[in-house]
C-alpha cells in the first residue's frame, strides 16, 4: 500500500500549518493499493523521537474503522470522537489530530503516519480513558487482521 499527502514529500518537512505552532490542521492523506479483502483501515500518526511516561512514543492521531470505500482523509478533519461514516479518532490529548511540536533546539523529530488495511472492523470504543489504553486496544484488536500497510514520514522542529 502507498500512503501520500500533498502537504509534503515522504521524508520531507511537515509545514507549520499542520503543527501545534501553526494552525494544528490535520494534513490531507490518501492511499492506494489496498488489498481486495480490506474491510477497514487504521491510521496511526506518532512521533518516534518522543516517549511518554508509559514508554510508548507520542501519539498524534489514531483513526480506526475507516470504511473500505474511503481512500482519503481530507485536510482539517473535524474534532469529534466519531466522524461521519463511523470512523473513530483520537490523539494523545483528545478526539482530534494533534500536530507536531518538536522543540527548535535539537534535531527534527520523525513523525510517522502508518495506514493498515484490515479484513475486519474493530470493536474498540474510546471511553475517555488514557489515550494510550485505547491505542493499545486498537493495536491488539488488529492482530491477525492486517492485510496491508503503508508508511509516510514527515520531519518537524519549530
């Protein structure tokens, strides 16, 4: 599978518009090459260079139960736990996209956007618990159902 954005080249710099120091607008994402048996998609965006208190890397966006008929997420996804069509979303701070915020001092951070094609919908509901708990539940529910994967990387520092 291939995951792309019109906002930056793979491995390039994420524009400030999509960062916390900018407007914190979610980037447009699109994908192709999904296997025929895909039923849903999951997108995970995380900062490989920042660890949380529980040892996970920093979660910036998690979308799951994206219907198989969807092949893109438009720029500026609304802040709500469930999007039209049934897609669920959250970040490390709430039910929305949370942009990069790597400090100006030090190297740029690696923000990895991953898409997974699954052969099932996931029975996971974000219940207001620590987002790490929901992320772990989604990742666990994906086990045995992954049929394809694509990765897009963006770099960012203030």
